[in-house]
C-alpha cells in the first residue's frame, strides 16, 4: 500500500490475527481505499471483521456462486441453494453466523448434552 495502488488484492489477510489486530488491519485497508479511491478484492472465510466496509459479496460454494450486497447474498435461502442443504444465516449485533442445519436423520447420542 506504500505506492498507493489502484487495486488492493487481500487474500486472507486477517486469518492469523486476533480480533483487535483484525480490526486494525481492516481499518488500514479501508482507509487506503477511501484516501486513494482504490478498489479492494478481499478474500476471507469470515466476513464479519469487514462486513461494514463491504458493498458487494461474491460467495462461492459447490462450484456455484452468488454476487450482490451482503443483505442480498448472506441469507438462509441463498446459501441453502448454493450448498444444496439447509443453511441458517443468523444476524446478531451486526455479525453474521452461517450454520449448517442438521437433517431430520441426525441423532443425538445418549451421552450428549444439548442446552
């Protein structure tokens, strides 16, 4: 980012960082984007640290994809279609959690405790 690039390619830049450092790096990239009108391609398995900075999401699963705003793509029906199985997308306090739903044939073992 020293040369003020027009395009920033960020491949999993937050993956080995704690939450505070994720925020610091995400803010740095976002500030560079704003200051120099840079486009950012951000690859991540966890969109939450950058969710408020994202205007488009390209979600890849099972050889298919959906593209749109986070509200258009990060929805239960969209991800269920992509994965070909029930998926729950839960939003809580500005964060998104994607949960694979268990099928009707899932059995709990007697020793398992579920709360």
